[in-house]
C-alpha cells in the first residue's frame, strides 16, 4: 500500500508539472520580455564563462597579500589588451589579406574547381568512386547555388550579430570581471539554499560540476590550439594556399563537437583540389594525421577519463542540440550533458541506489 501511495503521489506531481507548463504556454506573452533579455545576454554570458574558467587558475596563482584579486584582474586585462594589440598588428593583417584574396578570387577559384573536376571526370577517376548516374559537374552547380544561398543568409545573420556587438563589447568584460572576482562564492550561495542535511552532498556536486566544466573548457582550448599548430605546419609543408586562414577556421570549428572537424575539412580539401588533386589528397592526409594525434595522444593526456562520453552519445547530443537551440545548442550541449549527468548520478546515489539494490 505504501508503494502504491508513493506511485500515486509521483503521478500527481508529474500531472501538476504538465498543467503548469500548459498554463504557462497560454500566457507566454508574460515570459517574452525575459526571454528577449536572456537572448541578449546569452552570448556575453557564454563568453564570460568561457574566459572565466580559462583565467581563473591564473588569477588564483597571481593573488598575493599585497596584490588583491581586483588588481590581479586589472593586470590580466592590461596584458590581454597588449596581446590583442599584438594580434591586430602582427597576425590580423595576414588573415585579412588571405580572406579578401579568397573573396576576390572566388569566381576564378570556382572556374578552376570546375576544370579540375572536368579533368578528373575525363580521366575516369570519378567514375570509379561515384555511381554511374551521378555527374559531379551537375552536382557542383547545385551545391554552389545552395552555397550562395547559405552565404546570403549567413551575411544577413552577421549584420544582426554586429548590431548586437556593442552590447557584447560592453557587457562581456563587466560580467567577466565580477565572475573572476566573486565566482568562487557562487557555488557557496547555491549550496546555502539547500536543506542542511544535503549541504555536504551539494558541495560535492558543485565541486564536481565546477571541476568538469573547467577541465572541459581548458582542455578543449589546449587540444584545439595543438591541433591548429599541427595542421598549419602540415599545410605549409604541402603548400596549401590560404593556410593561415583555413587553419584559423578549422580551430574555431573544432569547438563544435564531432561535426566541426567535418565541416572545417570541406573548404580545406576544396582549396587543395583547386590547386591540384595531389594537394587535395595531401591536405586530407594532414587533417587525418592531425586528428589522430589529437584523439589518441593529446586528448587522452589532457582530458584523461573526465570526458568519458561515448561517440554515439556525442552524435545524438549534437543533433538534439542543433535541432532545439541551433548553433548555441551545439556548442553548449556537451557541458550541459556533463552537468546533468553529475546531478543525476548524485540523486541516484542519495535516493535510489540503496533501495533498488536491496530490492
């Protein structure tokens, strides 16, 4: 009878939750201002969180009795301003030149790509790897039309992004400053809202979440930078055009789990194919070798077992995140999954493990 009463209470609680969700959907206009505000601060908040976990170890090491946390943060801001100036003066001109050269040479590159595919079709190479009813030149035109459509939509999105850039530029440093200064107290405040008997477990959960996110972000940055160095050296060796620009795109895209590596490889192989089929093959070899070094040597050393997520789970998470929240969902879905997993495991250990194992 006790088990039946507990089951009935759980069912009633679930029904009440669905009723609350339904009633909330009827008055969604009440929540729209809050959703709009959240969408505006989402990007600055994500950037602030990202850099908070990157810079927090440095801030903690630099704090001294005669050098308080505020002064340390301001010193780091000054150092980053200097590094940003060095980047703008030393690296950005090369990136900008390669980008505008790529845009200006777009029609010539497309003609060269068509010629390369036509030559490969005449040699019979493509007929060996493609079905008989597939024409690469026809497919190329279709993909180019889709590509131009996507590019138009992308540029429209860029205008929207830069319209909000002032908000990001103003709010991101402020959020980051207060997170670096008071961030360690945030977990304590969360634990203080818990009942006294669960506060020790709450501290463990907060610590595990903090450790997991910190390790994921710092590790991902180190791994991607190492991957970028390997790819850039390889691209220089094989003589790939626009090596610096393509490497920068690949490093940024690799922050997107699983599909980022695939998406970044497409323009690299296309640029290589425009140069020559051998360069395309060698560029693919460079990508595969760099990815293997990353996955089998660098990543296990950096992450250890803290990122123990099955590849199939990663694919499903990326697909769900992309479908529900778009590119933002793809980027944050893995950390969110790690947080949910830690909380669920702790709840299971507290409330269900002993009952279910003794049953």
